[in-house]
């Protein structure tokens, strides 16, 4: 139920981070963590190569940021990480 709610909430969002030719770097992880801290729910545009490479990259991003994968459609990934101090999204 919560994932469905988050998918609906993310529908209108635009990607805030682009993962591209440099791959998954420490700076990219820091940028994603900052975006998650501020927004809780973000979209990332991943141009990391073929499907297998994207899957590995998305898994690495999720594990490094402790974020939950909500949805992946093509090159666009939706992630969620609750901000305990100042929650932005009220989950059902």
C-alpha cells in the first residue's frame, strides 16, 4: 500500500539527479543523499549502459544511500528514504 502511494506521489516529479558517463561516484552518492534528505522521494535518470549495468548501478545506489527502490521504468528510478527529523511525505 505504501509503495503504491509513493508511486502515485512520484508520478509528477521530474528527475533531480542524473547518473551518467562517470558511473556511480562518491560525489554522485553524496548528491543523492542530499536530495533524499531534502525531498525524501526523488527520481534519478540513469544512463549507465545496458540493463544489467543499470541494475547493478541502481542496487549500488540503494545500498550506499540506504534508500528504498520504489519503481524503475526504463532509465528512470524512483527512490524513497524517510527523513526522521522533518518528514515531508505523510504515509498512509
